[in-house]
């Protein structure tokens, strides 16, 4: 009986969660089968919208850019987060300062970061000045080839601090005695990182 009463108290929150979690997805799938304009008129199209999408070369280009971004940004972000976490996981003088600096991009306003990186990657920005000797000068954001690497840099920069903090929390959970025992057993840095 107490379980039923508890369920009655939880039920409104659960129903709201279901409505707001799955409701928009269901409505989105339903709307994809219609021709919809802002006036609110619906005309059923069936799978014609999907046929048009598959035939559109812009869709395939966008999908390719998204896959390129994901395949490059995710591993780079993981490696950078891991390296930074290993560097500041133990307490030393200034470790909190460095953790804060590395986490700062996560809490930086996207508008501010966008304005700064727009200047950095512009034709008269510092990145262009560094890349000009390599033949990669000019505006990276205006180049169809170089815009994806620029976006990868910005994406990694804005998120690596979050992964770093999660990894630091996990690394600090490892008992220090295990590391000390592995040092006494002759484990090198790579073996300690891999197995402990």
C-alpha cells in the first residue's frame, strides 16, 4: 500500500518527464511526414521529404562534414583531456590554478568565444600570421577546406576541460597505495597508466 502511495506522488513528475522527453521527438517524426509552413497548414507528403533529403547533395556534404568533425574532434579531445588530467591530478603548488584555467573554456560564453575565434582565424589574425610561412595563411573560416579544421580546434578547446575534470575525479579515486606498490614492483609510467 505504501508503494502505491509513493507511486502516486511520483506519477505526475514521471508523466511530465515522459511528455517533455519523448513528446518533441514524436512530434518531430510526425512533422517530417508533412509539408509544414509557418501559417500552420499541413499537407501530408509521406516519405517524399526523405526522398528529397537523400537526393540533396547538400545533405551528404553536411553529413560528411559532421562525420569528419566527430572522427577528428572526439579522439583529440579525449587525448587532450587525459594528458591534462594526468598533469594536474595530484595536488601541487598551483594545481588548482591550472585546473581552473583548463576548465575555463567550458564556462566561457559561446558568444565571446565565437568573437575571439573569429578574430583569431581571420585573414589578419594571429593564426593566419603563424600559418602563412606554411602556405596556409588567410581566413580559415572563409576557406572551404580549412574551415573544418578551424571548427575542430574550437570544438576541442571548448570541451576538453569538462572531460579533464571527470578524468581527474576518476584518477583521484584510485588508492595511492596501488601506485606506490606498482612503483616498488618496477612498473614504468605507461604500465601504471594502463593497468592502474
